[in-house]
């Protein structure tokens, strides 16, 4: 089942969790855990990327400022 369909199923489970069997709750828990882990990994990777961008920007900016300083 593709992620969009799985997500839609989980949304329904969340809406009706009180009346659904445990197997549906486990299905939702598994999906939410996978989504959480994937989101956390993406945030970590984006944070690393952002740090590298900032370092590169600062490096280039410093060189530019050194070249354009009036003497």
C-alpha cells in the first residue's frame, strides 16, 4: 500500500480509535513511528546541511570583506 493510502488509513484510525480493534491501533502506531523516525532523520540532515551552508557563506563573506576593505 503506498504511503498516501497508508496515511489516509491512519487518519481514519486516529478519528475512530476508540471503536477499532488493536490490530488497527498497532498499524497506526507502526506508521506513526516510521513517520516520526523519517521526519527526525530529515531534520537532522537538514540541520547539517544548514550548518555547512552557513560555514560556506561566512567563509566567502570574510574573503569578500577582506578584498573590499578600504586601505
